[in-house]
């Protein structure tokens, strides 16, 4: 039997359902039982972008909710169009590693979540046929100069009239600025006009050979 005091407590709780629902002592099973007591039926109507949920309560009152449809698995994993457009804009003058850093700084994320990396940017470029103006491999840059203005070691050596080993030595000594994706990957040299003028070696002119006097 329920005592008069317990009956009054139950009636008081019935007037404040949110308190009962949110109480730490209420279990998930009890919340389900509470819903069964309150709800008479539910009607779900699917639309293109929304799901309409009509809840009829035991009092015959009706509540209608519009809930956005969750994206399909393929849509959830797809790279957002804004990211693709941003990569297309940056690719001519930025290498994949710099694009990844910029996208992360802009607060953008890949379709699968996480942070952008150079490999993820390269995959997106491949998937959407976006060419790069700043390849990591010198063989992919026939002119020797990338879209960001950096030169391959061989192209820098030709401009400065030195050999490639001299370029490597100048890089190690800090005389040339360069970028390098990994410690053993190719160097891409920055050659502003003043540095080019300071390091350029003149072309040696060979003295003509004179034949024996007769």
C-alpha cells in the first residue's frame, strides 16, 4: 500500500516530469517506461531533407517536430565542396603540405574527420582532377621552378652557375633558404633576386688555343 505521504510525492513528481527524467537516480529503462505512459502514438513521415515526427500524447495533444535527415554514409564521408574549392584555389601556388596546414588553420576538416595531411590533400586532388603547381618530386616539374617560385636543386645550380653539390653545401651552411618535406626528400630552393645576385658565379671564359707560330 502507498502511504499518503508517498502518494503526495508521486503526485508532485507528476507535475514536474523533466525533474523525474533528468534525475540521476532515474534509469534508462525507467525513462522508457515513462515515455510509454505519456505517449499514445508516434507518426513518422520521411521527406527529401527532413523527417517529420508527430507525437500524440495521452491527453490527445499533438507535438510536431521537423528533424533533418541524417546524411547517407557516402555523403557523410564525401569531402565538402568548400574544401575542394579551396584546394583548387591553393594548388597552383602551394605544395600539398602547405595546403594541409592552411586548411587546418581555416578550421576545415576532411570528409572522414581528423586533420588534413599532405597525403589527404594529394588524394583529394587526384579524386577531383586538380593539378598541382608545386610538386614534391623535381621530375614532375619540367621547368625546375614551381608555382610558389621555389627552384629544384638542379635548376638553382644552373641559375647560379655552380654544381648541385655546391647547392647542397650552401643549404647546409644556411646560405640558401629551402623547404624539404622529409629529411631525405628533395630540396626546393628559395632564390630572391638579391640572393641570386650575391651567389651567382660568373661563367669562365676559355682562352682560345693558338697554334704554333710558323
